[in-house]
C-alpha cells in the first residue's frame, strides 16, 4: 500500500488482479489455432479419397503427441502445445455435408475468428501429390466447404490436397468415396509424413525451413499419379506446393504470414 494525497492506493487490488487475469486469458485465446481435417466418420470411409483431411490431422497429432481424440464439438477433438502455442485439431463426425456445424461449434467455444482456422481437404482439381493453399473464395462444389461457408463465411484458410479427377463429372461421387489405389500407398504415406514433418515450421512461419524439409523429402519419392487435372497458373492470393518435385519458390507464404 502507498499514499498519494489523501487517497489510499492498493496497487494489487482484487480489481487489478481480475483485469490482469482477463488480459492473460485474452492473450492465451489469441495464441491458439484450429486445424480441421475434413472427411466422413466410420471405418468404411477411413481410406477414401474424401478422407485425406482426416488422414493429415491424424498424422500430425500422432507425430507430435496430441491428446487422445475425444468426442467434442460434434466430432473428435485433440489438443497439443507446439512452440508455446495451443493447437486444436478437429475431425467432424457430422459427415461431410454438415461439417460446418462442427467447425462452428469449436470456433464459438474458443472464440476464434475464421482467420485462425485452417481446413485440410481433398481437391479434385489438383493432381495427386500436389498441394495448394487458398484464403477465401468459393467452395468449388465441395460439400464440406459449402457447409463451413454457410456457418463461418469464406475467410478461412484452406490446404487443398490433390486427389486427381476421374475425368468424368458423373463419376466424381463414386470416385471421392472410393479408396486410394494400392499402388499409391507409398506416395500417400509420403505425403502425410511430409506435411507432418514440416508442420512446426509452417505453424511458426519459417517458410524456408518448411520448404527445405518438404522438398528434401520429395527428392526421394516416386512420381506416381492417381488422377489427372488441368494445369492452371496460381491465382493472386494463392500459393502452390507440389511435393512430387523440388520446389523452387516459397510456397504457403500467405498462410504462414497469417499464422504467425
């Protein structure tokens, strides 16, 4: 306690303590991100192309010792702390078409803006083993993204994981709900491990180190393709990472900057 004039001051009053506590909680909430893998629940869907998002978050959580998956937010949730930052991983159990309900529940609970949410999902318009990131934009017919945008709007991050295209629009539904072919098992495993290996650098914003890790591993993988997609030039605001060959320019830059 100390005196100033006729007033008695308590520098560590209960009110001050409460304000400090609220500020700490606020800062903790800011240092948090939500990573969502899209897919369908059930063992019969576990190896489907549509479930590559589930596969990615499973691999990351297993690699870095996340908590056991628990039923939460209409899905399965796991947590881990990496580089002094709390990370939440979520696999919606609502089936793909209602994924937004699960993601919305989690974002509201943690009070996270859409800019702190990253979605891993399958992408028909990219060849197998190619990755693109995107911020905002449309859902391109992806039912999981459509559902998320109905709940949160379009301003979230996406990691688009190429699965190739069957070449016929009429075959898309059966294609995404079928398993990856056996001869792509090694490449799929490489893709998942490469993303997990570079994940801490991606999370921290060390893009050069992240790319060195991924491109270093990519030199040892086979170049096999599960499907074809038309070649397109990256649009402004998008970055591309093709792990089937050595990357020469910085990829995922915009995502990394936002996730610092």
